[in-house]
């Protein structure tokens, strides 16, 4: 499985040897199934939000490691 946010044509510029790059891309595309996902990014949903509670200190993070 290969995932990318770029079109295969854009991959050519990222590889040093254009002939080998084209050969590799041709082989990948000849047997590939392409699945294009459109929609809202999960990164935007998981992005932390700014709150008005700036007076409160950050929560204390406790380590799960045991000290010996």
C-alpha cells in the first residue's frame, strides 16, 4: 500500500533518475487500484483549540514508569 497527497506525475521530480522514476511509477500504476478520498481533513478536527482559561496552569502529566 502506498499513500500520497501528490499525483504520480509529481513523483517524477522527487527522484534523481527520471528514467528509473518513470519505470517505477509505470510498474506501480499498472497493477494499482486508486482510491481518492475527498473531504474534511482529520488533522483539522484533531487540532487543539484555544480556550479562554489562560489563567489556569497546564495539567500535570504523570509518568507511567515506576521508579526503582
